[in-house]
C-alpha cells in the first residue's frame, strides 16, 4: 500500500474498473436487461477532472431519523412491523482506506416484501408505518449504521416463478463521480440468493459473496435488534507520489 | 509466492431495480415527510453565476420505448470551469452551485429535467481545454451497472471539434449521440441504450 498523509484531498486518477467482477450489461436470465443493455463497446477513457471530482455532502443535511427506517415514516409513538435489525459497516476503497463523508442511501421492501410504490402489485400488505427509505453519511473511519426491519422476499415477473431474496438496495457516493455505485445487500444463510437471476448476473461466486452480509452477533443489541455487517468497497485512487508532471505544471 | 498486494475488490454492482425512486427521490414518488426535499432537484439559486439553461431528455430502450423508472444524475463544472469538489485543486468553485443534480424519469413520459447553468471549460489531463460538457450517470431496472456518458452542446461546434474526448470516438457518426439538440436556453439530450442511435457510453 502507498499510504500518504490523509490531510490532503486525494486528486489522483482511479484504478481501472475490473468489469469481470461486475455483472455484464447483457444477462438474458434477467429479462429486462435484454433491451436495456448497450451493445457497442464502451469507450475507454483515462479519468479527467470531470470524473476524478465529485460532489461531497455535509453531515448537516442528515435528519435525526434519516437512518431509522423503523421510525422515519411511522406515526408518532408507532413503529414499522418486522424483525428489528441494525445494518452497519464501513466504506473502504480498494486500497483498504476508510472513505469518510460518503452519502449512503438505502431502500427496501417492508417485512412482507411489499414496496410503497404506485406500480407495486404484490398482494402482501402495506405497512402504514413503513416508508422504506433512509440515508446516512460515513464518519471519519468510513463507518455507517442504520436501523430497519428485515425486508421480506418477494415474487417478481421474470421467469414463471422467480423470487427476489430478501435484500436492501444501496446507493453510494465516493469522492469522485466514477466511484458512484448502486448495489444490493443480501442476508447470510438465505437459500434464495443462489436462485435469483439478478444475483446470478454476477459471474463470479466470490463476487456474489461480497454482497452477503453476515450476522454480527457481537453487535446484536440484547432484547432489541440483531445486527448485520455490510462493508462496501469503492474504487481506489492510484498513488500520485511519483506521477510524471508535465513541464510547467 | 510473492507478497499479496493487499488490494480489495470493488463491491459488485447490482441493478437499481424498478423502485429506485423510493430510495433516491422519495418525495417524487409520494413518500413524503421523511426528507424535506429530494436531493439534487435544485442546482441553482438566484446567486448562482452563469447562463441559465434547461436540459431535458429521455432514456430509450432497444425497442424505442422511454424508460419510466430511470434516474439520471449529472455532474458539471461551474460557469468558470471549476468543480465544487474537495478534489478540485485549481481554485474555489461558485459556492452557489453544487454542480450535481438528480433527475428522476417522469412516471408517464419518462422525461428527466435539470435547471442548471452552462458549464465553463475544463482542461484535459494534458492541459488542452475540453469543450463544455456535462457528465451523466444513468441507472434503472434492467441496467446492471450504472452507465456513464457526456452531454456536449450543439452551439459549441468549434470547441467540440477540438475536444480530446470526442476525438477518441472511432466511428465518427457516433459523435452526434453525445451532442444535445435544441437551442439555448433549452437543450434536449436523449439517451439510447441500444439501436442505430446507441449513445456512446464510457468506461472510465
Ligand atoms: Fe428490490
């Protein structure tokens, strides 16, 4: 590792993305990808300032209940129905360094597997006290945490009998716009993970395992909530220690 | 055996799914009272410097149908060509312009909309100026990993012709997929995921 002092903002270009680790665009087992996958080769580009930079959000924008999905949509004195869990972890980069001040947004179905959305047609009940969205910002150690209920699995129109394993959607910003990432977290021990066409869009089994959060017994809150730990890795920057400088720069 | 490099693997991407609006723009899809407003919906205020413009567009699938469950995010420089980012070392960007916007596709028409300013020019790593451009990132159900592209302006023909990134496009008839249509102040940028007009997407 080429750790430098953390005092200067990093401005180096990012490691190239290992696209064999991610799902390819075209994955016919996940039918919607068939008409939504670019067919031409991507144009490979070294990062310019437009990609190395990115928006960074302040802790001030986060409301008190933003990371509490049990209460952030509930009527006063009430709470969402379901198994109470805490999801926590760290956002790191590929060099293993903590990434602070990262906006992490999450959304999920309720305990019965139903989303609060006009186009949602699953017959499971709506929970009047559950909205399904939350957000937080990582601290100086890259750590984040939120409280929610464990989402239910749900059926979806793809194959004749396809079900999504229980999952939480994550949207993560880094410090550069090319670190932008959306993914999904799954729960340790769920046999449905390995049957899901969206999961199986990822070719490498160990890459899938990177999306499965283990139960974190040590951080379980007695008589209150179980904990799951989900670490997230964003693209890392190349070291710029010995980067060639052009004349006059 | 050599030492391990010790690098971690990037977390693999998964599709944003059909309900990405719940997570990213809850007020837009009627989940109110959680956040005061959706992030990224207002880019400018009355003190922002620069020429006001509007960008609208739609994302089309391979059958020519507009996506109604997409989210498009934009990232751009301020009017002086500076990014409002800790990684910007050339100066301080306009404090009244965040440079980042988030546009949910309309549930009926699929249109996204940004009220922003025309960005200034930003240098390429070798120092040559790039033409004014806006960086875009597109996610939706059926998109397994977010797509990066750029919008250039139709009234910047000279700058576009000298742009080092546009110059990298081998099939010259595809350059036009990155150039908005319309005229100031209203530009239209349609994104085609497939087909003869498939937008040039970047691996950056
Ligand atoms: Fe989902």
